[in-house]
């Protein structure tokens, strides 16, 4: 009888050990983030002296997935100053964030990517060649310090909300105002998506108006081609009452071969009562992209800028943009 109990105990221990081995412990996983945007460009006519090679931007960072729900990411942004007289490269922290995903809910906190035009930028798909409309014309910041949340209610609708400082990732917070945003993504049919967004960047200072952003986007993407169009309306730009700006962008691309596609885009920026006429313009770009392996892209393109100021002449230029990243 005693031997039977000993044998039963041994078998029980073996069963527990076997079950423990069957339980798979998820190991943390990490990956490096390396992206470099460069180009060679030349102007034509009066802009022929605008000639040279340029390293526009570099992103260096690391993303670490702690488990199936939590991940952390840190990214450095090495670029150029907005001050045209400053020729020194400047490094910023672009992302320092924690993400938590559970089911259809996603939460982000820290120095996070904003939601104002992130969707449009990904749909455009050629960030290394040209920024999306709102980023190009300074309608908002691509990253900021705060929190965001997104929830997918169904395959055809998801909602997102964000609260950030409002100064962007290059500046520290200097006022008590906050930037609030609410957006939605609708997918009525496969491939066709609609993005709606509204935001308020409260100045937090007496005598300064809150900046309001309203945006609408729709696009269709399939294996062969992509089409997109967006309209953007910003009220009280730079927190100045009445400084309203408007604009739209339409773009498309076609896959002409396994590793090649052509793309085109047209932008139109204008301001209320021409208060920003010196920067208002129409702009067009057309070009091709070639994928040289998994990590390298080369994109020759031709650009035209048509300023709206009286007496301003159109500007023409040619670029060869290059991308390396993984």
C-alpha cells in the first residue's frame, strides 16, 4: 500500500512538471529603429543655385515589447533647425512612451505620436519624400507629451482621443493650456476609409485665442493603387484671433511593377483675408519610387511651387530622395 502511495506521488509530480513545461512564458522582444531621409536636389531658373546633397532627418531608437500587452519605445530625431540662419544639426527626443494594448483598447503615455494627422501621413505613404499636408504647413505637431486612447468598436469604426501639452516635442511646456483632440476612423467598405478629427489647443494665456483644428479625409487603397483627399481648417493660428487658414490636398499612387510605383500630389493652402499671403501657395509633385531590396528606397521627383503673393514667381525643382530604414 505504501508503495502505491509513493508511485501515485511520483506520477502526480511528473504531471505537474509536464504541465509547467507546456505553459509558454512569453519572452520580451526588442527591435532597433533606424530611419534616414536624404536627397539630392537642384532648382531651375532663378533657383538654380539651390543645389546639393541633404540629410534631412534621422530617427534612431529602440522598441521593446515587455509582454503581449505592454511595450516601450524611445526615439531620437536628428534634423535641422527651423531657423534658416542656423546650420547646425539638432537632436530631439521624438518618442519616449509606454503603450498598453488589451483587446480593442490601446493606451499610450509619455512623449507620444499625436493623432491629428498620423493617419493621413501613413495613408500618403511617402513621408521621406514630403510631409503630409498638416505637417508640411504647420497645422500641428507630430509628437507631444501627454496621453492618448483608441478603441475599436467594430471592424468599420474606431474612436480615438488625445490630451497633450500643445507645444510639440521640440519645446517644453510654457503655458497652462492643453491640446485636446477627438477623432474617428470609418471603414464602410474594404479599402475605403474616412478620417474625421477635431481639436482645441487652448493657449492658457489671457488675450490669446485657442487654436481650433478641423480635418476630414477619405481615401481608397488596394494592391494596385491608392487615392486620397483631405480638407483642413485651422482657426486662430498661433493663438491669434482671426488668423484662419484653410487647405486641401489630393494624391494618388499606382504600382507599375513589383518594386516600382509612381505618385502625384497637389496641395492648396490659403488664409482668411490673405493674412498669410506670403506663405500661401499651391504646390505639386510627381515622381516614381524604386525599392532596392528590403531597406532602401530611391524616389526621383519633380516639384512646382506656385506662390499666391502678387509678383511672386513659380519655383521649379528636381529631387532624388533616398530612404534607408528598418
